[in-house]
C-alpha cells in the first residue's frame, strides 16, 4: 500500500472517524489568525475590480455581518448568496460566518424555479443579490462557534429533480483545507497566488481554493466570468503559481493559437478534477506547464471537496485513476463483485457532511453508519489507487457540472410529441461529457430537435439542456425488467452534429 501524503497528527474518535489534530474551531477563528499574522498582505483581487488586504477584507466582512445582525439574522439562520464570482461573494460568505449564520451558496446557473426552490427549502431569511448594496453596520464577529456547527449548505442537483442541500460543518471545511495543503504539498508562507476560474458556489472554488488561500495568507485572484484569453492573460500578469480547474478549461487554454508564445513558468501547482479526463490531456497539461506539480482531485459536495488525490509523481503513470485516499479519509467498497473488484465507493472521514437539509430519508439512505454511499462504482487496487469505473447514479458530468439524467428526461418527456426519451453522456475531449438525448416520437408525430432544445430551455438550466439529440423510430432497448439499456444507446447511437 502506497502512502504518499503526510499522515502525522491524525486521531480517531470513538466511531473510528479520522480527524486532523489542532485545527481551528471555526472558519472565523481560521481567518482571524491569518489577519492577526499578516494584516497587510494582499488577500483578494477581483480581475478587473478591487483588491483588498486581509485587514480590509476582515473589516468589510465584519461590517456586513453587523448589517446582517441589524437585519434580524441570528445564529443558525440561513443566508443565501446569489452572487457571481468576485470580492462581494467572498465578503458575503465570511459575513455570514461572522454573523453566526449558515451560508447557502446559490448556483447562478440554476433556472429560476431551481433558485426559488433552494431559497425556499433552506428557509433563507436574507439573500445577497447582485446589484444590491451590501448590508453594513457596526462590525460584528460572533464568538463561540464550534467545529460541529453547520457553516454552509451547498445544494446539488437531485435525481428526482429537486436539489439536495449538503450540510457542511466548520470541521468539514477545515478538514478539507488541511487535506488540500497536504495532498498538494502547499507552502503556508503566504507566497501563493491562486487563480479561481471556477464558480465559488461549487466546492472546488470555495472549499479547495478560497478557504485554503485564506488560511495560508495567499493572494486569491478571482475571475468574475470565464474567458479563456483573460484566463491566460491573468496567469502571466499576476504571475499565478497555483490553480485548480476542470479539464475543459485546461483543454481550451492549451489549444489557443497564442498559447505557445506565453510564459507559463510561474505555475508551480496545478490541479484538475470535477470531470472525466483523457490520459492524453494529462500528458499535454504536463507539457504545457513544465514547472508545475500536477494532480487529479476527486470528491463530491458531500465530501466537502477532496476525497482522493493523484499526486504529481503518479499523474503520468496512472492517469486513469483518481489517486489515493486523502489522509483523513477511509475507503471501502459496497457489494463489490468478486471477479472485477468493482463496488460502490464508500467514504468516511472528518470531511463528510452532516447530511441533507430537510431530507431525513435521503440522509438515511446516503449516510449509513458513518459511511457515505457515493453512488460511484469503483475499484481500489492493492497499492491504494482508486479508479472510478461507472456511476451507480444516472448522472452526466459536463465540464464539472453534474447533470442528472432523470431530471432532463422528465423535462423532455413533458413535450407533447415525445413518447420515450433516454438521456446519456456523449464523450467530449474538452468537456469530458456533454448531454445527449435519444427520443422516440409519439405515433404519427414528428420531433424537431431544435424545437426540443427551445422547449428544454424553459425548464432546465442551460448546462442541462441537451447538445445532441438523436431521433429514432424503434422503441428504446430495454432489459427483461423493462429498464432502458443505456450502455447500448451510448455505443450504438449516431449523434450527428452538435445542436448548440
């Protein structure tokens, strides 16, 4: 068994859950330590916008926390953050923590109905909205937050069409911060210059970039919106030395005509994850960023981001895997096949969230005796390498965005001319997968794929709308139990041209 990380200072509780020793009690305590240590260090720079030091960031967040308290927000209340990437998102997140409330990051790509559901289901008493003034009053910073207190609720797309809110505690966040430092072997001296090109409302941007930077005293450079040329320009102008993103962004960057003329020598740490990646792309990334230690991170919203990591030393040797369990993570396989070794991946550790908000049945099904049932089918070899081989959940991972097939199928099935529909992932070199739909029209009806796309846009977030549609006259293939044979559709469907 290979043990590639730092495993010191880890203890187990009575339930055998592993924890890092000597972590702060809360995110507020973590940030306070950084501000006390390096108040004048640059903290956050919004591309094309403001820059603040750690002292300025603390002051603005504490004043916004005072504004929240003045608005009636109490400890444990939920506060929704419906903002795009930028300094204000970061202020809103920590203002919520300082007020003792629970942050509810809202996926800005959700449809209006999905956003409404998130705000309603969470019971948010206040929402940070784009274009609205930040709340402000006398500075306020709560005392007495504990590691087990819920700090945020991240909503994930649900298989039933309703997102589920993963209750993330302060310890979950702090465990992931420490995991990021250990698996990537990051210095904690404030020398990091970290570029955030992914949404902060996702755990990669928030949990594995924003928060680790705050503890290290690094500079966090935030892109308000992704543009590939701005991405490349920012790397060179800001001398970015650390970044994490989805494979699609790296593919797009290194395929730009001007990439070869740019100096990428400043990049020292580069992580990818959140979507399937081709081994060929791994090799190209390593060639394109010759000074970088590269690595593949795997995790879920429910694992507060990183659960396994493939470090640089193995990235080129075993690119088909997602590496090894993080230092405080235990892995197991549920109902593994004795011949293939494949079973459902189970994960436990200090990073596993508390459960799903307002969904006791879903919580009981997914979190069993301390183990998270991930829904991912995997094998773990004798050396500890984890390989994800399939999904128990019917899901497409499109450039880092999870798209649940059932949700898309339900939306398309509402079209009056659709008789049967099956949604599957279409392999894509850049995005990992794109959304494809196979449709059987109702008898004596016809279906226009572009009209289906327009129809879908009324009910689904843009990233969930199919980019490929195949119309077939024969029924969908099914097994004797009536279940659609999606592997057959994946291999036999001729997709034709991409619709959008």
